[in-house]
C-alpha cells in the first residue's frame, strides 16, 4: 500500500519564514565550499601530496550520495528540529576543519559537514512547500543557496589573508551558522509538519522499480555537471598554490564560477518553460565542455571569463534536474530531489577521486583536460536524454 499523507492547508499564519530560510541556505551552502580553500594550506602543514590533496577535495562531494536517503528519512519521519540540528552540526564541523591536520580526521570532519548540509535541504524545502507563495519564493530559496556557494570560498580565503595567511583565521566563518542554529531551534515550533494518516512506508526499492532507466540517464547528466564543478573545486586551489598564487586568487575564481553559475541556474529555470528539455541539456552540456577545455589552456583575464562561462552552462539545468527527480519519484519528493542533487553530485565526485591519481602523476592540467573531454563525450547523451526518459510525454507536453 502506498503511504498517504495530508498536508495542512497553506495560510498566512503557516507561511514559511522565507527570510530566515533563505539566510540559512546562504550559510549552509557556503559552508560546503569552505574546505577546498583550506586544502592547499594543509598540503604545506601536513605534507600532503597532490594525489592526497585532490582526493580530499573530492570526498566531500562524494558524501552527498546520502541525500536521497536523508530526503526519504525526512519524508517518512517528519520533525521540526532537522533544520536546527543540521545548522548546528555543520557549523561545529566547519569550526573544526582548519584544525584537523590529520588526513583521516580532516576527511571525517568533511563527511560530517556534508551529511549535515544534506540534511538541511529536505526539511527546508518542505517548509517552503507549505507556503501559499511557494511558486514565488522557491526561486529566492534556490538562488540563496547558489549565492552561498559563491560566498564560501571567497569569505574563507579573505579571512585567511586577514589572519596573516594563517589557516586558523578560517574558523571565524563558523560564527554565523552557530547563531542561525540557535534561531532555528527557537523557531522550530512554528515550522509546519506533514500529518500522516494510515501511512505505510514504501521501500526505496519499490519506489525506483520501473524507473531505473530514466533515473540512470538523469544521474549520467547530473554526474557530468558535478564532474566539472567538483573537479574545479577540488583541483583549482591546489593548481594555483603550486603556481605560487595566494589563497585569495582561488577564492575569487571559485566565487566567479559559483556566482555566475547561480545566474545560469536562474536563466535555465526561465528557459526550461520555453525550450524542450533535450535542447536545454544539449546546449548546457556542449557549452560546459567547450568552455572547460578552453579554460585549462587560458591565462589572465580570459581565464576568469571562461570559468564564469563554465558556471553559466554547467548550472543552467540545476532547477530542471530537481524537477525531473521529483517527477520521477512523486511519492517521495525529498528522495527525488536527493537523487537529482546529492547522488548526481557524488557520481561526478567519484570520477574526480579517481582522477586524483592522474593529477599526482601527470599534473593537474592533465586531469582537468580529461574532465573536459569526458564532458564533451557526454553531449550525445544529452541529445538522447528526452527520448530515453520519455519525460516530455509521460509528465506533460513538450514546452512550445
């Protein structure tokens, strides 16, 4: 039997506190991009090799594979304190990251931070889902997360420079999260919760049965997007460090990548109602591959322009990925979002982890060129995507 749920009717009194949720989203997602800037300094302090450092940068993204399971947990066991708990745990983890000099301790802290960050999204999205203005405020919430990812590396590198290039200066960034965690705890009684009547849990295996093919296609394309973004987040700070640049340059480049990516996300959200999905995926994938390959061989101002174009193209389908994930798993939208975001990100990060061996033996540019070639080879998959998933026919007509 399928689980049935009833949600309270949206009302003015039950509206989600969007200002708080958007601010918390900025901080939560900013904390997910703190650790890449720390890795070059830890290379020096702890004598890590390029292979080890690149692997550390990839593993944080791999932990996002837990998002579908956490989304399913929140759907099955609603609670008012998930947001406060996630903010508290990720803030403490970010506070500990600069002081975790042992490789395995550092990885453990990153994994805890990633899991806490993943736990934030399903309940926060559920709060917005209860709001009568949800169609207007959802873009605000999504853009706030993209802005947060851009703020993370820039703020971290600036704090390190202000502290005299000392890694401990990055710990200050944890303070806003601790404050917001306390606020979330006090606001928790106001949060809406799904009310379940005669609900019988549906197994994850039952949910994905019959949808393996479209889910695999979705994971393939989101994995390529993640391969590009997680590859740059993991390798770019190390590459700049080896070239003798300070932490701020990496922070600026990653901020441009992620901030322009937030604009791409908004543009893609606008276009997905006007273009067929396979066209949007094809343009996004091809543009990402070409801009990436040009970026690896570029220098100076042009490299900054190109990394912005990478973000623009690579993140243009982020909103569409979430929509498709929820369409494929309408019985558990938290799980569907987790598949589109978390599991897709972990697929790309897994390849980055494998490429850490290439980066260590042949240099980071060689590993980056391989990422660009893989992105280029995925363009045919994006052309076939609409036909493989049948999404345009199964879930409504193609956009005009």
